[in-house]
């Protein structure tokens, strides 16, 4: 499927740029060109497809659906809806506020907030293309379990008092929402516009992620990461999570790093734990959440999700 892209990358690297084959620079540049073209093609196709689906599920309709379900069904539905809403952790927060104001239970709302950046469709498709269906399936199932269980636990803790009072002041009645329909032409136009808008927002992260991945691929000694973050190191998974939290990116920007790290001998569980921590637990997200909830709730949220990610990392390392 990607063979023509590899031929183009080889031609650009070795013929157009005149870089000597089988050198560190040649390997890094070839990796960068190949992954950039491949990832942007995958991103464009999948975001367009999912945008068509999302045109049938505007935020108002999602709130209406979730507010009518019991807490367990709501947690599952919220997590599943998070997969088809391609938001980063920060851009999902306005929907988080809308859910709370629409009367959706707080635990259900957290399930969506966790699932949306962690297991979005972009990550799923890229993992499928890079590592195959088994890795992609295990990833999506583990992400769903983390989102569902974290939301249930937060719901049981009854922490509504830790949400800032102003969030509840503008509550709305989801049963009275007017949901306009769209024609096929309008849906296609919406999907094209949304795809371009998302690409405009994520392309710097994608290029940075691919650039770092290319550097790791070309220049980092093959045994360096395997020595310090290999599968035999018990601390590799929690260390990867701690390193990932200060960073901020989306799945599209992180997965090239996952590919490069696994090629250097870092175990799949460790690299995916790193990816999950970057996308689901980020300092910019915490800073925005601080405006709508108290610090104690942020720590509860981060602790529960972090434990789930670490468990998933160890599980991946055990079964793969």
C-alpha cells in the first residue's frame, strides 16, 4: 500500500537531495519524507470520513443522548463517542463543560474527556497502518477500559463539589435543543472544511513528531533506548508516563515517535504508555481544567488515568 510512497521518498532523498544512501543523514531524511507523506494521507482520509459521521452527531445531540442514559451505559457510550470525535485534550474541554451543563453525570463526562484524545480515530488508523490490527485492537480496547473505569470511579467518588460553581450556573435543557439537518452536499462541504481546519491545527505537531522520530531513527544508537527503557526495566513504563505528561501533542504527532522508539528496541507497552500520557495527560490540559475545577479534582483525574495507563503499559509488555 505504501510502496509508491517509499519509492518517492527514496527518489527525493538520494536523487533530488543527493544524500548518500546507508548513511545516518540519509536514513533520517528518508524516514522523515516517507512518514510525513504517509501520515498526512492517512490523516486527510480518516478525518474526512469521521467528519461525515460527526455531521450526524453534533455536540447537542451527543449531550442529549448521554443525559438520557444510566451511568454505566453512559460511560460506555461516552467513551465510544470519544473515538469518533478527533479532539486533543484541550479542545475537548468545551464539550466537557457542555455535557456538565446539559446534566450529563460527571463520571460520564470524564469518560468522554479521557477517551476523546486518548483513543481517537487518527491514532487507531495510524497504529493499524504501522503495526497491524492486533496492536490497534489491543490499544483501542485498553483505552476504552481506562476511560470507562476511570469515569465510573470518579462518579462513585461524588466529587461534584470540586467543580467550580459557575459551571452549573448556565445549565441547559437538552430536550429542547433544535438539531438542524444537513443535506449530502452540506455534509461533504462540512467534512472538507473540518478536515482542512484540523490539518491546519495539527501539522506543526505532526512535523515535530516525525522530525524527532526521524532523528531517533537515524542518529540514536540502536542499543541506547533498549538499555535504559527496554522491556526488562521495571521502571520503564512509569518513567515513560512521567516524561510524557509535560509534553503536549495529539496522537498524530506522537505515533511517529512510537514507531521510531519501537524500532530502537523500546517495548510496545512502554511506548504506548508514553503516547497515552502525552495525549490524555498534559500540562496545558491541566491549566485549562484549573479554570473549571479545583486542584484536588485535577489530581484525582490525573492519578486515576495515570494508574490505568501504567497498568496498560505493563499489560502490553506482558502479552506482546
